[in-house]
């Protein structure tokens, strides 16, 4: 439940104290001010608050305060009080957006009841806004991190949960699984979304240039440093700093990164002046940093500093049920980019896609879709290009394969079971039996 506080504006000190005590006895948190000018800085868009103000104030009066407040946030409930019984003023205030109008003197229980109604209204408004934003984020992230498998749904939920915090995150996964995409989602769905997203490939920057690239340098710091350079980490102020392939970072530089993360400050090369940094750090690795640290290839203290929260991305071979929908998406994307018609994907082709091991993960599947649209014949896809036996039994693999084909046909025919049974070449009763056994709904077919 969202806690709502009350901003009280009353220039008479005795009246202000009496109202404040009445509200606090009712369990409400009160911030009291003697003037409208003093109260204005406390009002911010979306702040969980209601305002109770006298109309007759020295300087800015309550009506002007109301207009200023509603220009900041139209949904803030404003209750105005007056001891002059001015009906015309009350009508004007209500027309201009006041939540309620109270004539003084007012019994404490009546005033408290009015404020409590305003508090409940504000709470419901903010909770609805939160729910709407969560729904909006959920729909948006489903269009970015694609897939219907339980594994990828868990990834999406974790990303949204962590995006709402400032915690540093370690993203773990094989090459090509979409680690940078997840890092960008952490940024996009966070309060830092308006700040910069700055990415550095730890393995792509020469060791001699890494410190200058990340932390910056002052003019004359080394031969060729003709002017000051702002480093990537400093440039990410207010946003997100993404360190890809951090497992490739030279050990000598890891201690400098550790210090920057611990102190949240950096020093440019050639300077002794610390510079505070305000950015979220997301790091990505394809290797197990815990194992690397035990082997001496990665600092253990840096690993534990980075591993505040961890997102593990499953390889494509562990979520094969997502392959048909992902491939169709990549085919449509390639058709738009190359201005080509999107060819139909046959069931035989889907079967070959499902059987392939995909060592290159999403990147390899994306390239396969490009070649498919361009009409470049692929070499036959092998069932296990990595040469390793499947971790699943034959029965489990067959059920997953069957579930994927049925779900794909139901999606293609918009839940029409009769049309799907014709396309699959099985009697409709048989198809219903399989759908029941495999827990597939015609309305929301999930592979």
C-alpha cells in the first residue's frame, strides 16, 4: 500500500497546530507550512500527497497555490479552507479543480474525514498508475525479449523487477543469447531511462587504452593527450554503464574498476581529483566468474561486487519451443530490411530448426532467417552440431517438438482447431486429445 502524507498550509500558528494534531491522531503523516511559498518546493509530480490549505494566506493565497499545484500534477487532491463563508469562492475553487472546500470553524472529525477521503483517492490514483505502468512495461518487454517459454518469461519478470531498483546487475549467458538486449531493457524500464546508455566491450579495448577509455584523462596525461577526455563511465552519469565481456578484462585493470564501484567515484588519468559517478553498472559475461576467480583469472572481490543481482540467460537449445516464433519474427524483420517478400516457413523447415543445436544462439538464428529471406540455401542443419548428447529423454524431446508444431499451427490459424487439424493432417479428435495431453489452449497457444 502506498503511504500518503498531508501537506498543511495555514499561516495562523495556533490553528495550524490544532489541525496538525487532529490529523496525526487519525494516523496521518503531516508536513505543516506557514505559507504557500514555503510549501511549493515540497510538491513534485507523482508525489504521494494531498494538500490542505487555508484560502486567506499572506502573500500567495490558497486559490493561487491550488493553480500552481495543479499545474504540477492535475491529480493532487487540494482541499481549501476559509472562515469567510464565501460561496462564490467555493464554487470557483471547485470549478478550477479543488477536491473539496471546507468552511471554518470545522469540527475536527469532519475535517479529518474530508482529508481521509482525499488520501484514499490519491492512493487509488497512484496505485492505478503503478498497475498501468507495470502492464505497459510487461507488454513492451514482451515485444523486445521474445519467447513464450517459462525460462524466458522468468527472465522478463526478473528484468522488470531489477529495473525498478538501482542495483548493479551481472548478466550471464553464452555468446549470442542477447546479453546486451537485456542490459538495454534494464535501462529502458528504469527511472534512468532518460539518461545515457553507455556500452564498453571489455575485450575490444586494448589494455593500454582501457583506463583512458573508461575513466578519461586530462590534457598532458600521456604523450598524445592534447585535450581532456571524458571517460565512458563519467559520460554515463544519470544513466547506465554497460561492461560487456567483462571476463576478458585484464586483471591489472580490475582493481581500478573495483575501487570505482566501491567508492562510486573515479579519477581521470593525470588528475588527483575524485569525480563522483551516478550510474547503474551492468556487466555481462559468457564465463562463470566464480570459477574464473578460483582459477586466478578474475578478482574474487570484483566478482562479488558485481554479482549483487544476477540474470542468467538460457541458451536457445534449452528453450527450443521459442524457435518457431523467433524465426518467424526474424524472417519478417529481414523481409523489411531487404525489401523482399517474407517466404512461408514450412513444417519441415521448422522441424529442422527445432533439431539444430544453435551454438550461436539468437545471433545464429537471426542469420539463418536473413539467408532464408535472401534465398541462400543453407547447409542441412544438424541435430546436434556440438556433438553432445541431449540432456532430455527421447520422450521429452518428442513431446516438446509436438507441442511446438501444434502451437505454431494454432497461432497461424488464430486458434481455429479445425483449420490446424487440416494443416497438420490429423483428425480433429486426435488433435484435441494431444492438446489436452500437452496442455495447449486454442485461445492462447503456448509452445
